[in-house]
């Protein structure tokens, strides 16, 4: 499956986690959803700046 999600452990400081939780709440997302959104956004920006193009079957 192309959309299969993989679980992994992410360690962050308690302070960073609290800030991410507040941010997620402000945007009506789960904390996990907020982190996924931020990572996706960062990857899009990186691809755009490096000129890399995703294959058509890949989600943005």
C-alpha cells in the first residue's frame, strides 16, 4: 500500500511537546496530525527549493 503509515518514536523536550500541543489545538489538529502537517510542509518547501519533482503517484 502506498499510503501505509509507519510508526516510529520521536523524542522531543517537554517544552517543545507542550508548544506543539498548543499549536495543534489552535489549528484543530491532533498533536500527531500537527507534526505530520509540519513535516509535509517542510518537505514540500525543500523539494521546491531543490527543484526535485515527485513522481505522479506520490502524495504531496
